[in-house]
C-alpha cells in the first residue's frame, strides 16, 4: 500500500488549481508560465512572445489571449515525445491552415475568481480585422481531422506546463481566416489590426505581429530617482515581469530585488521574486521570499499556498499543513488547499485527517477525480474498507481518460475489497 501511495503522489498530487487568488498576481504568473512553457519548444529568435501574448484586465475580469505563431506547432511536436505519441500519424503542418488562439478568461463571481468554461464562452467569440472581415471559431466537425488531433494532443500539454490551470480552463480556438478560394485575408504578417472578441472583451493586435524592431518596455530614460519609493518599486517590478516574459528570470529577480529595496512594504515584488526563484529551481530562496511576502501582507493567499507546495517538495509536510490551514482560514472555499493538505496529512501518517480533507475537496467540487482516489487509498490504509470501495467507485465515475491506469487499479481494488 505504501508503494501505491508513493506512485500516486507523482501522478495525481497537486493537480487542482487555486480558484480564488488575487487576479493581478494570477494573471502575471500565467503570462510568465505561458512564455516559459512554450518558449522551451520554440526556437525562432525573431519571434517576440510578448507581442503575441495580450491581456485585457479590469477590476472584475482578466482575459489572456495568445495568438500562437504557426510554426510553433512543429517545434513543439518535434521537441516533445509525449505530444508526438498522442498525435500519431496526424500531419504536424495541419495547423498552418488556421489562426490558433489560446484563451484563458478569469471572471469575478460571488464566490471568488473563476475560469470561464467552454459552455460559458460558446457563441461569444469572434475574430475580425480592420478591413471588416469577421470569423467565428471552427467547431470540431469543421476542423480537419489532423488539425483536430493536434489540438486535442496539445491542449493538455499546455495546461500541464502552465501548472495552475486545468484542461477545461484553457481554450484553443482555431479560425479559418481565408475565403473559399483559399486567399488569406488575415494572418500574423498582415497589415492593419486584428481583434479577438471574447464574451464582450476585445483583445487587439497591431499587424504585422512581428516587426524587425522591438518596442522597448524598460524604464530607460525614466528618472527613477525622481519617483516616490512606491512608484519606483512598481516601475522596477514591472521591468522584472517584462524580463520574465522574455525568459530572463535571473534579470527579473534582480529587478524585483531592486523593487524590494526601493519599497520594503511592496509585497507584490516579494511575491514576484519568490515566483522567479521557483522558475530558477531555487526553492529554499523562494520560501524566503514568500515568507517576506506574508510578513508584509499576512492575507496573501497565493504566498501561503505556493510556500506550502514548496514545503511538500522539500519533504516538510508539517510546515505545509500549517500553510494550507492558513489558506483555508483566509478562504475556506479553496478546493485545492483541502486536497493538498490531505496529501500532507497522508505523508505525516494522519489518515483520518487526510480522509476528512479529501472529503471536503469532493464536497466543494464533486467533478474532481483525484480526491476520490486519494481518499480511497487513505481509507484502505486505515482499514475503512466500505468507504474505500465507495471512493474508488466515485473516482471511476468521474476519472478523465488519461487516468485509465488508475481506473483499472481502482477496479482491481474494488474486487479485492469485496472480501472485507
């Protein structure tokens, strides 16, 4: 049973995303992760990711849209064996016939910040150009089979690489922006503008998308010394995020450290420095920055949550329990905090506490499969066999296709539990 728990930890742990986080921090992290994740696969030095990645933000909503460069798909497929395996014999050039956009939409609701679902966005998305042409996203039936296979293979890969979203939070939208004779009205080398409308939010690109001269986004020529400490810190922190979008995480961390020095009460810079440290795989340093963050603002849910996750990676589940508990004190509706705290209790051998947290996760979001499986494992270890059987059955009823191995295992355990 211990081996099964170890196996589980590597495959099902930490898959639930925070659903209520300060929007500006979540969006900034998503933007950095998008750039980081797919820049690994895309080697064209002429492409500027920050020109194709856009964000429209208001007090109660944030919409991220990425007009993905066409040649990225081949680079991604050739660099990732898992993606190649999933697309099988599909033509890797198939997506060159389409304009493909990645969309993540976050909306404030009565219970917090939620990711817009496919059903919510259905019928609300269109692409238009400055010449007056308008296109709607292609349905699965309208896409070619090869293109459809590629999108189906790439979407979970992107969600996994971003890390803080699930498949259902990420929308890959394909448009056929040519006329029936095949003349291309709109692509990234066109002139004019392109607008993607997402449920009333307009995201605008100036075309051509990639020009030979890149507009600078740093503060060169700006008199930082003449600013107030907070304004100087904000400017330096923004420079840091722009460097992060370009893949320069060490440079970003340096800017954020300068921001902290300019205004030691600016918690956003401390949080950003922790996030950069994570990307640089400097986990102990990230813990220090997140600790500084909560020292400045002891209500920063994200800092407690990310520090807790790091403690789990560092093999300190007791400290992780404390941080997940603090998260839940601040917001008792965060499903992933219950789930992850359950994993921490499981590591500590407190099976009853783990079972209680997995149950809380399932009560808040019955569609998640992982809490059911983990609860079944914990119940079986605790000798609570009837509960284990019910949890395995619940897991089977909602498990996604990629958990086929665990579904088979759950069925085997149900048969074995019939003896008890």
